[in-house]
């Protein structure tokens, strides 16, 4: 039985056979050609997923901190600890303000269109729409947030399989997601906290913020004072400038 023209177009949508729509934009929410791409980037009006572009700045790739001072040498453990502080901070802030989160990941790619991208899939489309509208008016670590609704529905399809097996030959310049991993401890913490929040409408934040502040303000005070503030100063800054 032959397909109609509409059925055929629907069957090839987002695949390599689709000569009209950009398959990379549909699968990963980003394209290295950006607006110069010869194929269409159809930005969704409704989606469960948002992307915050280049939001995470890895200390491995940054010679200076946010205030311009040179960073002290940091071990892999310290870099991962700092990343998990960032991940937890963004996750809880977005879930508190906008709604239940199903998935969140951060890209560790080096290419401009994926580097530091934060993808969040909410349980409800209306929560994602609300987040995209509000986050564009907010700042994080002295930098504006650029947030859009994203066409990605299946995070697994966006991920690089070869990278997960340690075999990606393209390195950080691959056009599929190289997801920066978080520890099992943090995964369990986020899952428990999210369940508690939406089952009992209560949740207590972990002590990672206090651990981070004690460690980095104590160890690098003066060089990292603006990078790791106390909770009360974070709250004051949010009130004054609309940042986290």
C-alpha cells in the first residue's frame, strides 16, 4: 500500500532524507550552522523541554573566574564538586519556580553551539513555556541566561552513543550531546527530593551549598569570593538583580 505525500513527509521528518528540516536541530536542539543553516529550524511554540545556551562554564576551560581573577589550581575532584553544586542549584531553582522536572543534563562539548548547554525536560508543557519566558529575564553568576523552548523530546536520541562507550573520534567537537555526568549520590538526592516535593509538597535542600561555601571561601578567599557566596548574599542578590 503506497503512502500519500503527507504520510511520506511525516515518515521522513527529522531524518537524513528530510531535505527541508534540519535533523540536528530536531534531535539535539542545536545546529553548528545556526541561522545560516540551509534547512529549517522550526522553533516549537510548545514543548516539555527548554535549553539554556552556554550556561555552564567549565573551570577546566576557563583561565579566569567571573570577577577576572586567576583561578587557583583545581583538582578533578574539586572541578566535579563545583559542577555538581551548579547542577543541584539550577535543578532545584527551576523545579521550585516552574514545576516538576523529568530530566536535566549539561553538555560537555567544546563546539560553540553545544558547549555548556543546559537541557531541562519538565513534566508539563506549560511549565516549560513559563520557564522559557521567565529565565530570559534572569542572570546566573553575573551572566544573562538565554533560554528557548527546545524540540528535543527524547534525550537518548540526542546523546552520542560512541562517547558513552568512550569511542567518539570527534572529541569535544561532536554534534551530538556529550553529557557531563553527575554522581550516583546526587542522582539519588535529586530523585528523593523531587518525589518528596511532589508527594508531600515539602523538600529540604541538601547541605552541598554549605559544603561548597565552606571549602571554596575558606580555601580560596579573596580569589573566589564573588564566585561562592553565602546563601543570604545569594538571596539578596536575587532580590536586587533577578539572579539566582
